[in-house]
């Protein structure tokens, strides 16, 4: 344990921002109810990594018994921000707020790394620059040099974290989602991609006859744009089949990654940039994202910008429009009419069952009279601890002919991805996903469905580790197959 002895007067003082949470953390009774629900504690058994341990460290810093140093930083870096502890805490201590407060204070005192500063402050706010960089990375991977280095163990020798990143991002998307959507014709209007949404052609000019379809803004997440573009294509197709004109927004990163790292200024900058790009959001019926992390963070923009009153009203207007994909589909009455129009129940059953497995190219295609068993994983930022979008995806899955839905044990336990946590802490993250893979296997499901790109990549990685013959799909992909004419 590092004490205050020998420190400068500046480093002896607890950050002023800690005082805002002093009364909050003082309510911790040290009961330990956070232990059995913390995925990291279950994997490591480290008291400092559980909420009770972090709160104790935080209070020790406030009370001048401990410095903000490497030991405390290690403990606070081991948090998934999943809120499982808060959900099981009698005084409802928001451990995620405590963790982010520490991460911010630590970076302010000791500085942020060069890469982190450049990514959050310079790269992510510039989507065209980001797209160019990603295309260059994929082009380099297509040379085969990276895979060759992996096979001989060179990548792991240089940096095990890079090895894990390559495993999670395995595959070759070919073209980014922005490019794929720009090349296709949308009905009833061509999708807007390159031009900022605020300067897009007005809806009445796109439909001069006056028969204007309601407009939905499609929020493109980084994960789907750069790694899983087929998911975004499915989402847009389903929204169009529901009768909406889809405007693909020219957004940049939502800022959740910056916020989770404690870069509150970087996160606020990304929020302001997105609000500038979106312009007047009242023209949208809704702004829809099939990424639970994005939709969840967008709904928190007023909090992210709380210290900038000039932007809070615009942030609140955006929050009122944001919906997760499954949330929006249920609000609009579900998929019923789309699944039954022009198709018999038998054909719909066969199409859905075949599609669920065929999307990922896994497993045999069931016969016309066979249902496919599907289970669901709740992304942390979508489920009951953040947006409380829990019943909607299940309602959709149960309504689709050809699907037999089976709930898994601890469906809402974190998969261990948590943004970049899986890359920075591969052993702990691996233990967490191994446990989740066991729950998936117990359902006997042919497919596990979710609504988050990080979860999708982590679940696929876990299935591969466990040797499970299961497909991992976004719920929009299942809906796409179920409503294909």
C-alpha cells in the first residue's frame, strides 16, 4: 500500500472533484453483496477489484491516507462499468461514477498517453480521417503479413494485447458500412452518407409529390461501420420495410470510449461535434441504433454536457429521439405485418430458421417444420442497468415464426468485452467469456442474439474458444431474415 509519506503537497491533496462523491461513497456498509455479481471478482478473487474495494480506496484518498498512484490505478482500471454491483447494492452506490471520477483525476494528474490523446481528441471527431485509417489497416491485413506474424507467434511476442485485438477483429469486411450504404439505392430515398445530416436535402424535396415517408435517422456505430458492416445493412433494410425513409447520419464516435476512460473533456467534445453534425433533430421520427452502447450513451448526453449549459437543451432534444433498434421496432408495433405479408406460415418458418443459421454460415439449415433454438445476451448498456431495454428484444424473438426462444442463465451478466477491456486485460476477460460460453452451451441454442458490436465480437471469440457451433447475430439480422420478401 502506498501512503502519503514523502509526497509533494500537491500530490498529497485529494482531487477536488472527489468531494462531490464523498457523501455518496460514505454510505457503503461493506456488506459484500457486490462480490458475487462482479464478473472481475469472480475471475480474479481480488478484493481491490470489487466495488467495495474500490470504494474503500476512494475514501482513503479523500481522507488523505492514500495517494493516487499506480496501485490504485490498477484497481480502478479493472472495472467493466457494467453496474452489476450497483444493481445489487442496498444504498445503490454508483460505482461507475466513482471509477470514472478516479480515471479522470488520475489522467489529469499524471497525463494521458499520446495514443489516447490523439484517438479521443483528434481522430474520432473526424470520421473521414478515421475511415481512411481503417481502410489502410484493412489493406495492410489483406497482404497476409499480419496473419503470418500471428501464426509464428511474433504478434503475441511483441504485444499480447495486440494479439487479442486481432482475434476480436478477425475477418475481412471488404467495404466499410458507409461505402456499402452509399452504393445502394434506398427506398423511397437514397441514403445520405457523406454530407452532414444537417445539410442533407430536405425531405419534401426528396418527395415532391407530398407523399413523404416519416424519416428515421440511422446512427452508425464505429463497430458496425469498421468491423461488422453487414449488421448495419440489415438494420437499414428492416427500417425501410417498416415504411420509413432512412437517413444515414454523418455522425462521429458517440464518445462512450472517451467517457469510460475518464476523458470527460474528450467525451464532451465528441458530444458537441455530433450535435453540430445532426442539426435540428425534430425532423426525425426517431434516431435508431442497433448498438446498445451508442444508444445508451446518446441518452446520457445532457449529463456529459452538464458543465456546458449552452448545449444541454440540444442534448435533451436528441435524447428524446434516440431509440435502440429493438426498442423502436416494438414501439412501432413489431414485425407482424412484415412477416405475414405474402408468405405462408410454413414459408416464414423455413426462411427464418434458415436465415438465423445462414447469416453467419454456420450449421445445417433446418427443414420447413423445424424451429431453431435461439438465446439472447443482454448488453450491459442496453439492459436494465442502463436503458432498461430488456423485454423488447425477447418480444421480437418470440414473435418470429421458426424461432424457439430459450433464456440463458445470467443473460445480463457482462461478457467481458467492455469496449477495450478485453484487449487490455485478456486473461480476465477470457475467464469471463468462458463462463458466459458455458451458459450459452447449456441452452442448446444454434444462435445467440445481442445488440452490441463489442458483445458480438466477444461472444464469437468465446464460442470459438469453447468450440461451440453457434452463430452470433445482431437482432436486426434476425429481423432482416424474417422479413425478407
